[in-house]
C-alpha cells in the first residue's frame, strides 16, 4: 500500500492492549440498519479497519446477536435522540443502540476511541446525545490554495483555482466525523474573484463529489457566498435584497446549485464587513439580506448562516463615541425576531476578534428570538500561530459556561446555542479550523488537540478540558502514563502562559498589525494614530463603562453592573472595561504595573519549564513529532522573550515606575 503523505492523527490504529475486549467483539450483528447505506458502510469499514490495526482481528458479520458479538441495533425510544447513541455491555453482550445512521457512526467511533485508549468495554453503560444540533468547521481556504490565517501549509481543498478531491478528502471527513462534526464550510468567508466562485458550472462536478464523500461520514457541505454575486457573477447592477431582479437571479442560481450539489447544506455569509459587500449599501438591514437568501434556499432544505462580525473598520475607533466592541450588538439587536427560521446568526465568542482573553459577546443570549451559533477560532490567529502551544479548550469551556442572564434557568451560552433556551433546532457551534496540507495537518502536532477538542466539546459540552486532552493524548501520542501526564502539564496551563507573556488583563492586541504574531505594543490596524490599549503615563485600558463607551451596558443585569464598576469587574478583564491607573492595587496586592512586569517574567519562565518537560519525552514519543514540537518551542521561547521585553520596557518608559524586584527591563 502506498504510504500516506499525511498523519492519521487520533485515528492511528496501531497495536493496543486488548484487556479482554476482544472476547466481546468477535463478530458484528446488524439490526434495523441497511448495510448498503453510505453512512452505515463507513461505520462498518471504520470498525473493521480499527480492529484490524489495533487488535489484529477481522470480525465477520453474524446472523444472531450472540454473546461475544457486537450488536448494532436501531432504536429510537425518546432517550436516544437524533444523532445520539447508547453503549451497553451485559453478560458478554455488547450493544450499540442508535436512532439513526449518524448515531451509529458516532457510536462506532466512540468504541474505537475506548479501544485506542486501552479502556475496558465490560460493564459499559453510556448514553450520548449531541448537545448541539450543528457542529461545524469553517475553513478559510482560498481558491489559489492559500489559507487566510492558515499556519499548517496550504489548502487540501483547493490548489491553483482547482478543487481537490482525493484520499485526503476522505481522511479529513473521517477525522471530522470521529469527533462528531456534521457540517463543513470549505471556502474562506472572504469570497473574492467571481471566476472562482464555487456556485458555477466550473466546479459543480467536484463539489458534488466532495459533498458525497462528506455525506458518507454524516457531514453536510456548506459554502461561503459573496453577497454581491448578482453583480460580480450575474452582471446585474445591484445586490439590493429587495430588488426583484436580484431576487430572480438568486432563485435561478440556487435552483441550479441545489440540483447540481444535492447534499448541500446551505451557505455562510460575511456581509458588510471588512470590505465585503452587503445590504447596508442599499439602506437595507442585515435581516433583509439574510431573509432574502433564506427564503430562496428554503425549498431545498438549505440554511443561511449569517455572520455578525459586522463593524466599520474604517471608523476612527479612538473616539469614545464609537467603540468597535459595541458594533456587533448595535448592528444586530434591533432586529431580534425578524430573521426567518432557516437563518442562523453566527456570533464570534467575543466582541472584538478572537483575542487571548475577551468578554463574551453580549449578542449571545442578548438575542432572544433569533437562531444563534457561536463562532470560535481553533486556528491560532492571535494565539500563537500554531507555533506557540495554546490549548484552547479551557477557553471554550469558559465561553460555554458563561451565564448570560437572558432569562430562565437555561441561560448559559451553551444553553442558548444548543437550542435549549429557545427550543430551536437551527443552532450550534462553529470553529474556524486550523488544518492545512502539511504532514501533521495542524503545523504543530500539539495544535491538533484543539481540532479534536473542539469537535468533542461541540458534541458534549459537559466534557471537561482535562478529559478531552487525555483522550487526545492517548489516541494521538501514547497511552504511557508518563507521557500523558507530561503533556497534560504542558498543555493544560498553556493558555494562561500565553496570556501572561502577551497582552494583560483582557486588553488584547499589542500584536504586529495584520500578521498577528509577535509583539507590537502600539500596533493598530486601521489608522496611524490609534492604539487598542489607550495607555498614557498614568494608566492603561479602555473605559467601556457608562462613563466611557457604554459597552458594559449591553449585557443583562447583573453582568452589566459587574462589568461597569472597576471594583466588581473580573480582574482578568479589567483593562478591557476600564482605564486603570498603574498604581491601582489588584486583589493579589500587587499594583497593576507590577502585575504587568511579573506576569511577563513568569510567562517566559513557564515556557522554559514547558520545554524542559517536552525534552523529558525524547525517545518516548515519535521522533518526528518530538523534533517538530521541539523546534517550535524554540520559536515560542524567542517570541515570549520578545513580548516580555517589549511590553515591560514600554510600560516602564510610559509609567516611569521601576520593577519592585529590580529585574532588568530593557
Ligand atoms: C479577522 C481576521 C480576518 C478575517 C476576519 C473574519 O479580522 O484577521 O482574516 O477575515 O477576522 O472573521 O471575517
């Protein structure tokens, strides 16, 4: 067999300790499912491949559900919900019960996960229903093969304006399905160059082929759309959502698209943002724009996912009357309830842009009558470019657990986006993905934990960051206790470490403009004069209280009052909400300036400790993995030192206050 040019990641089916499990799975019995169904076939093939690789077994299909045989049984009894499954073992009979084909596939992947982790299947009793109806990956891949914010090589979907459908497409679908992903957007939200729009005859054959492969793994294909396609592609002179000519063009186009790509799930739209066209141009609302497309795709079962990352990037954000953080809420809250059923608003987790620490967007739960999806970023755009280690699942947990106070008991972000709060089915979570065509898919092998973890968390939001990490290490790296513990020690605190040596207490940015890696304290994207941190010789931070931009008041009580007052504002977000004197004393009894100095020294020390820990694994993990990660650690350490020195010297010069501990500040 030809050797693959890419890693199997957590689907590495290498030899494992059997622990008696083999006696339970000598054969396979199938009841209520059609063995020729594409998803069932995938499940059976995966089971066969997994057992062959891990146990050297080739279980045959059986006629009866005897002891020693894995029984795959269709059962929908109200407890096992859509895409859910149950695993049960009693008296030597192992059963996987599922209500539908996708549940069956996810259940098989669960069993393989347990086998890969060398867990005992005896006595198992687990009911797993997905928490979020939509669990999506958004790829920002461009048609030329580059990836916007990609840190792992080029696209494996596109190359030189061509679509690639090959063995890697299937392996990608397997990886995504194995963690419960059921929707994928393959192209960048910034859709440019009409000649390469995927909704034309030029690409239909490949799109159909890709959608079919995805469908075999229970995944729907979605595409990003250019809102002005009527003009760019259709030659019309308008993209006004209320213009009959525009509507007619889209009706014809969508008919063609859904006929040619029958499995298509729908579209993701970035409108009126960062140079993208949108309904604002015509004096129309975001709802006008989204509803027009939604009505047209509805007969085909399509949905429109409309992004809320709408802000005027050319505005002068130094002015206290305008605040970029306010923009999402201000632009969307007014039309709560106006969006049609098959529109979902996709909201970034924070009001700015995927910083290492931000408050939760007040739109999440702020909207009470509108379908919502949470958007997080697994690609490490502002969090270390997959060079610096930054395990993001603890951050995602914080976001999901945030209590919005939108009313009732079901008011966390997890409740809102799962559909529990409003009883809606069009809801869920999406992540900007971190994959590319390099051997290990994610630049650093350790960054794959974020891809894995996002999927697992999207499926079951109650899983802990620790559980998810352990699963990922055992499946991808090793089951050896020492290796598992060491990698946990490196990764679990890595988000805090990254935060310590970069921007403090929620202020964000201070990063090289546009590149978003490396320190530039005053770096400001949109004008020559602004800063995101508003530091002067007395203090730092943005006043977003009622006396400043008023952003804090976009939350429901008691969150609004909590953020509004400096004393009650959570300290990790202090500088996001307030302009604070350097001499302000924090709960730690340190002054703000001393906190900045100390945390930056600590951040670098923690990276040095991470490196020591990683080096202790030499010879205990795959050599290629060891070397790649070790090399990146070298880069992370330089990055951390540069941040430490720039930030500390900047604030020393600005404040004129020396480090209490007399350390050298350059
Ligand atoms: C960020 C990112 C852009 C991206 C944008 C978006 O601003 O830097 O590359 O296009 O987010 O989410 O649309």
